[in-house]
C-alpha cells in the first residue's frame, strides 16, 4: 500500500467572532496542533470559507499566522462572512478586487477546483450561469485527474429549516449537479457553512460538509434558528490512496 496523499480541510474558523462559546483563535490553534500531529503530514490545506468573522485585515493576518504553522500549501475560498478583495490581499488568490474567487490547481495527484458560492451581503449562497460556465471549462481541462470540488455553501438540503434557508437554493444545487454529472473525475464535493459534519449525494457524487474549527451547530430538525452545541472543533481529511479518495472527519480533543 502506498503512502496516502492528504488534503486537510478546515472550515468556518470565524476569527474575530464573539457570538459563540469559546475563543475562535484558541480553537483554531488547537485544530492546527491536531493537524500538525497527523502522520503522515498533510500535503495541502483547504479552508472552505468564513475565515474571518468581520472580514478585517487583522483577522486574516491572525489566521494566516496560525495556519502557516502547518507545513503545507494553503488554499482558501470565500464564505458569507468573507471579503473577496481581502482574501486576495492576504492569500494571493487569483483574480481582481471583488470578482468571484474561482481557480483550479493541481495539488500533487489531486486537482482542486474552487467555486465561489458567495452572495454578497447575504448568508445564503448562489451559483450563477457565469460561475457554472467557468466550472464546466475547468473540469473539461483535466478529465483524467481525480478532482475535489470545493465551495462554501453545500449543495444539499438538510431538512433543518434554519440551515436550508441560508443554504444553496435547490435550483442551484440541481444545475451544479448537472455539471458534475458530465465529469466523472470529480471524486468528492466538499463544503462548510453548516458548522457540523454532513454527508449526502449530488447526482451520484458524494458531498461532505466539514465541521467548524470554532463552534458546532446542534442537530435539531425543527430548528427555525441555528443553535450551537458544546461539541468540540473538528476538521476533515481527504486521503487519496491508489487512485481512490477516502474522507475522514476528526474531532479535536481539548
């Protein structure tokens, strides 16, 4: 058996937040320490949105300093709390100003395709025609490479009213699914936003939502408003082994 190629997914650190129990910087530091303890060491790190709570430069600087302790390339995408231009200033993301943050990059044997699901000024997401056209072209460019498709808003319906109201609209989920269905190399769709691990399928492709490094949402199928629990932070690890992608969710011990 060969050594697995590991892509660690952190999500929703919300550096600068004060609305949940605990300190988002402390929980992120604990998460970084847990990632650094992985064997083998991770080959890449993805942060799937809501890096900062207020999109302040100081928040992004603090996050970058913490995550830089992991000796691996870093890839980011915007969540509903983020600012695209600030991500470009602090993380060298391609594009200009407030244009959608979308890029595809080969990370070892894996291709990472990042799609921007942000709807400026709102919690809910969107995928318009232009963003999906970009994705279609990006996927067509590398049809043989195992690909992880990453965005902030998960393309799934949870059955929890509070989540689904601020999620990706069903019509956008469907059009994304139609794009993905045409590209068999997409091994996994990964996202954040929900502050808890969730798994689903979209047109036959697996979807995994990573937990937050800050606070977790309570599982309550009657909840009109999101409530938070005392569960610890966590992260996901996507391991490519002999051409197959396996995803793990790891709780961070405190």
